[in-house]
């Protein structure tokens, strides 16, 4: 998907559901370490923004968690996502 392509509203609903489902699957692992994650936004260009909470928000491993865990899980169920960002 091109970074200039826009996701239509119907597809955005399906995309949001898939991303939320991926986060739900990850949540137990984050909670086990005293953290959590929430979906903040999905842009119409396919950029997903999430927030790490609790121990995950300031963990030294949070960058690896984002790349190897969160981004990978989201892109597995939603390949049209071009980027996953953690908001602080």
C-alpha cells in the first residue's frame, strides 16, 4: 500500500477491529509484566498509534516490544498498516 493511499471509512471499521483484536491477543503478555496497551488512532494513510501503559510505558525493552511484538502482530492481521507508532 502506498503511503498516499487513503483507507475508506468501511475498510477503516474492519481495520480497526482487526487491530483491536491483535492488541487483545498481546494484552496478557504485557499485563504479565505490569503493563497494558491501547489503540489511540489509525490514520487514513495506515499509520497506527498506540499507547503503552504502566510498566511498559517506561521499560527499556519497550522499543523492542513495539517492533518485534506489537508492530509484527498488527501487520500480521492488517498488512495494509504501513507503520505502528507508540505515543507517550
